[in-house]
C-alpha cells in the first residue's frame, strides 16, 4: 500500500511540476500571457507541497528518485501535449531513469 501511495504522489508531483513548467513555457515562449504563467507558478508551488507528502522521510532520497519520474513524465507530457515523437533511445533512457527511481525508493533497507 505504501508503494502505491508513493507512486501516486510521484505521478501527481510530475503532473504539477511538468504541467506548471509547460504552462510557463506556453505563457512566455508562445506568448499566451500572464494568466498561463501565473497558473504555471501556482502548479509549481503545489508540486513542492506534494513532494513533502511522500511516506519516505529523506528529502535527498525523495527528490533524487523523483528525478526519474520527471524524466519519463516529461517525455510522456511532450507526446500528449506537443506531439513529441520519442525515439527508442528516449524510451530506453526513460526506462533506465524509472528503474533507478525504483531502486532508490523501494529497495528494502536494513536500518
């Protein structure tokens, strides 16, 4: 159950961070205006809060593991939102990052 909760929090964090960055990008680079930028800033702030809800208590471990989710999520976001077409090396790289995330977060440790 803890792994499912953690994975759901990582997914929510990815939507907020990647979505927030995308909104800022749209507002600035595609000239969609301050409303898009403001919504992006709010989403990025919410991402920071969601990261604190992880059951694992080590900041470094949570943020390092989240990096793998961010990489894979960014490729997925680009595919859905911008029509990005990843090549096989993008996919392999994202899978390696997710495997690293799983090792960092979910391998049993004897403390």
